[in-house]
């Protein structure tokens, strides 16, 4: 989470505090004395390897929130990315934590009106507390100066290949095993699948490496991709594939849009609305991936779709982010 203070000049000074230990919030309060506390994800505060550890972490976290909101009277702002954690672990306990945590927040930020309505009903929240605000587009952060040709030379990919890209941390809930299985059914030597991102945990990354080795058209770069390298991966790709099993909002989708790429991903209400101009690239069942990857290579409007995605990324209401901190 980030601790936010307001200097007299009227701007924000941000300080990031660790989140993977007990009483992290109280420790950060003593160190920084913030005016606001902003939590992005809270799962690292509340979810442990076992049910017992999860219960213990959750209770400690809620005690911290009570201390912050009712004793110290410090406003808390939270971005809720998904209604439940991606791994689906200890969901009933997580909802119990969220019920009390969200009701103590001054603002709750979400990414879609669908999610907003869902959590207002689920957690009995005042509608004025929950607001829809998008992220600042990634093209303001990542450089994008290299060409497709340069990118493919850098990554040792054939110039005439059709390249699918999965980009992001390699985790089980992201459906990468299904992606590899379905891609292996796509005929021909021209299509390539590039998987870029570090395996988490490392054992899972090793499992994906073994699966990728079975198909010479699959390249797995099992490491953290540095900021200056990101452009090579996206500019080398024709289409980005994000085969999530359960997702409401995805930074990987936002990143692909900022690089102007067509996106194959899970058809959720949010994605169907956001990517309504490329519905043929959305799947409801992972078994549809192979067919979509096979037919998308014949799609004549890929450049048009990519340009539309970039335009949408650049039109979001990210300028309203500062309004999150305009609390009484």
C-alpha cells in the first residue's frame, strides 16, 4: 500500500510501505505519519498459505483498520480490482474481511460500473462511496520507439511469423497451460507463441518451461521484463493472448491496449463492453482459444482493432484519480 501525505504546495508525496508482514500498517503509520492511506491490493495482508494463517492475518489487518479509521481518523482509499482473489482461496473469509474493510474506507475505486453495482449490493455500501476511475494509460510510462523489425531481431523471431504474445507474471490462474495446449493444435510453422514473464512460484514457472519445450514454436522468457524491454515484446507481437480463467479487470489488458494490440481474452461483462469492437477475439471457454488463434491470422482488420484499442486506452477518466483523495 502507499502512504500519501499532502505538502503545503497542494501536491502529493507518496511513500510505499511493505505489505507482507504483520502490523505493516501500524508500522508505516509510525514511520510516515500520513494524511491518507491508499491500499491497492489487500490480499498480501489477509491471505496466507493455510486457513489458520489466513484467519490470523485477517484479524490483525481488521484491527489495524479499526485503529486507523476510528482512533487515528485517517481516511483510507482502496482500489478493488476484483470481487474475489484470483486464486479463489478462502473466499468466504475474504468476503468477511472485505465487508468490514470496505465499510471503513472513505473511497472505494473500481474499474467498471458492473463491479460497482456488484460490491454496493454485496457489501451494503453507500453508492456515493464507490467510484469508477481508470488507470493512467501505460503509454505515458513505457517507452515505445522501436519498430516491429527491430523487435523481432532483438527477440530472435522470424520476420514473417505470426506472433502471439502472453505478457505478465506467469501464475496458474492465468490459464497458460490451456494456452499452450490450444496453441499446439494450431497448424503450420508460421505461428509463434511468445510467453514473457517470471513464473510465480518458481516451481510453476519450471512446469511451464517443460510444457513449452514440447513445441519449437513456443518461446518462454521466464524472467522479469525490465521497463525498457517491454516495447520489444509488444512491438514484435501481432496479437496479445491473455487466457484468464477468472478476471474482472486486468492491467495486462490495459498494457496491450496502450501498445495498440488486438487482444484475445476471456469474455466477461466488463471485457465484452470494453472490447465490443473485437468480440470475435473473446472466448467463453478455454477450448475456443485454438480456433480463435487459427482464424485471427486471417483477420484483415487487426491494425484497425489495435488502433481502436489504443484510442480507448487514451480516453479513460484517469484524470479523476486525484478526486479519490478529496474526502471530508
